C-alpha cells in the first residue's frame, strides 16, 4: 500500500511538468539486488532462500525535460519489494523445559525454525541524460546518470537462532542454541545514492517510442537498533527494464 501511494504521489507531482517539452515514461522490468552486505550474506548462508529469490519485477515512472537537442534532465521513481519465508538449513527446533532450542538437523524435530525476510526499496532519482544522435532516427541511443533518494525498509519476523548463546545438551554432549521470537524492523528509512544507465529508444509512432534500458544503482543504508552490529545495508541493484515513452 505504501509503495503504491508513493508511486501515485510521484505521478501527481510530475503531471504539472507535462506542459513543457519532454517525455513521460512508464517502465516495467527486472530488479536484481547486489546484496553484498553482511545481513544479506547471513540470511543466504543460514536460510533456505538465496540471492536469486530476491530478483523480482518492478515498475517505475519518469518525466524527462529537454534542455537541448542532445541533453535532458529526468525525474523518476521506481519500486521494489520482496517478501520471502525461509527455514534454517542445518537446524531443527525442539521444545525443552527451558524453552525452544535449535538442534542439528539429524534430530527429529518438533518444528522447523523459520522467519520472513522482507526488503522494500523505492529510489526517487534525478538524472542528466545524453542522447548523442539527437531525438530522430530509427534507433535513439542514450546514456546518463545522477543522484537519488532511497526510501527503504528491512524486516525480519519469526524465529531467530541465537548463535551467541551456546548451551550444551548433556545427554548427547552437543551444542544447542536458543530460538527466539523476533520482529526486527527498519521502516521507511531514507538514504542517498547515485546511479548510471544506458539504453535505446525505438520510435513506432510520431510521439511514442519503446525503450530498453540497463541501470546500476549504488546506495547503502545505516542499520540501527533493530539490527545492531551489522554493517550498512546494501541497497545497490541492477535494473533491466522495458519502457513505453510518450513525447510531448
């Protein structure tokens, strides 16, 4: 709901600019998180989901204003959200008198410890765009880059194995770990970053073109109390998108 509201407000904000010469674009594509920071790595190492599970389709809008025949500025907003449930790969949950504990997975489980790892990223970006051959021709290549504000959230909800608190299961003399119930959430945080892109537009009417684009986003967000001890969260991503352009 929050993502849809942001996109709706972005469209309302961009609409007054349509009186000027430019392009309005709707995009749909593939959002591929770089996922290089330690929170990402910990989740992929311990849980049954992996990096490719967080690749997903995304949508965006942009308005481009022409400064010259070759140069323009672009204001755009994209959206990304992925929610994935996973279980711990090497452990099962067993209920003891002292509480719930994680045992090696060759034991008969009472339950499988699991949690949700949810990521949401909404980049709002201002770019400079260079179209070397101008705005006419059967193919219109372009490159560009700029800066952005990244609105993001991270949530971990469910079972969490506390590997820092080692217990010994005396009958078998093995290490076991308490299983905690957690709801750790960094919500609607704001970070700054930059991006670069390149692509080509293909005219099919006087005022409309198709667009194919590749974009690299680079940003990171500081994790606070909910994820204390982790390094800045990697918000960087690759985007491959198809767009429909309307020229004014």
